[in-house]
């Protein structure tokens, strides 16, 4: 329910209206910051509340990752023996799509644009992109260091694990680029809700995954686990934002005669 009350302020000048706009923007940003903290708690604590089906899916992802160890070396050889100018250009694009810089830039652009034009859906999509990249990236970063898997180009094979590593050469599993690509695509697909858009977005994310093998930066299994992390986190955030009811909030907005108070509950 939304209750609006218009308060007339005789002699209200432009500066008073601008101050009100600034306060409203500040309240929006503070509210969104609390949403990020709330969502982070939900995502990171989710395993504590998994049901049987969710544990089965988790087990299938881990089993699939382990099973792919058996073909990692052969897929690597296939990719390295089939380089071409076309492949370099195609997979170069895939590599860029998985960079955090571009994902976060898109997030900032959508968020700021949403505030400027008063487009709540646009602002929320920007916020969700940031959440998805940050949270999925955090999970991937922790796993990378804990697992400590050697990169393909070290020529140590797909089963060389050191554990608790912090250098690029020994933090192969999961892939950071692929995590970001699927985190971004999952959120955008969930927000757009169009079959063709979803196919295109996941196809580009898959291109990122293949590019990591093509560039000899990751094993196939690295990308499988990363894709699962990015997708699960992205879809979880979409579900959180789609299903959770809005809490009580009050917004102050200037109008031609004064200030309008909007009460949402």
C-alpha cells in the first residue's frame, strides 16, 4: 500500500527542492547498501538452510567437476592444437566479457542511470549485477586459494593441488573470468526474462569459459565449477529481489508546491 501526502511549503525555492532531491538520493543509496548486506547474508548462509534437492544439485556439481578431471588434459591438447586467427578474435571477445572491470562498469552505469532517470528497475538491475559479481567472486577467490590447483601452462597436469595458495599460477580452480561471465549473464537473463536474450547471454558466457581453455589459462573442470557458481549466485539474487516483499519505507520528493511524502508498506 502506498500513501502519499503533499505538504505545501509557501515560498519554497529551488534550493530547498534541490536539497530534498539530494536527501532522497542519499536515502536511496543507504537503503540499497542495507539490501546488499541483507542479500550477502542470505547468499553466504544459504548452505545452512539447503533442502534435499539443493544438496543433490550441489553434489552433482561437485561430482561433475571431479568427473571432468578425466578429460581435462585431452581437451587442453585439442584447444592448443586448433588455434587460428578467427579463434583468437572470437575468444578474445570472450575473455573481455569475463573481466570484472566491464561487469562492474555496466553495474555502475545502470545504477547511476536508474537514479538519474528515476528508473527503479534499471537501478535495481545495476545493484544486482554488483552483488552477483562481488559475491560469486568472493566464493571463487576463497576456493581458488584453498584448493591451490596448478594452471595448465605449468605442465604439472590436472591433478596437481597444493592447497592454500595465493599466486596466479597455483589458483586455477575455479575460473574467475567464467564466474564473472555467468554471474552477469544470469542476472541479466533473470531481469530481461526473454528466451532469446537468455540464450544469447548464456552463449556469450560459455564463450568466456571456452576462451579460458583456448588461452591455456584454465582446465575444462575449472570452468564448469565457475559457471555453476556464477549461475547459482546470479539466479539466487534474482529470486531474492523478485520474491521478497518490500519493507516499510518513507521517501521525500519535491513537487511544484512543496514536498511530497510517500509512505510504502
